[in-house]
C-alpha cells in the first residue's frame, strides 16, 4: 500500500515525523502524487515540466496557485 496513488507512504511519514497536515503541502510531478496527497487530505500541487520550482513555492505561499 506504499505505492502511489495509495497514500501509505504519506501517512507513514506523517506519523513518523509528526507532520502537521494543516500546515503542510505536497508538490508532485505526476497525477498519482496528487491523488495520494488528496487521499491524505494534504493540499497538493502539480509541478509541471518547465515550471520554476521557486516561483511555484512562492505562489503557493502567496496562495496564487491552483490547489487540488
């Protein structure tokens, strides 16, 4: 159950590292990443080839990017 789009890997990480889901987000480059994030109830963002990762993160923080 650890392979995406299952969310076992994410849920295990949340437990092991005591991550606060409400203050976290996931960036993935595949639809399976986004599906796993949604199953885990974590804000999820798709990184598209050619995007500038720093701009993506900045826009997420400023809430200017579409959330899934």
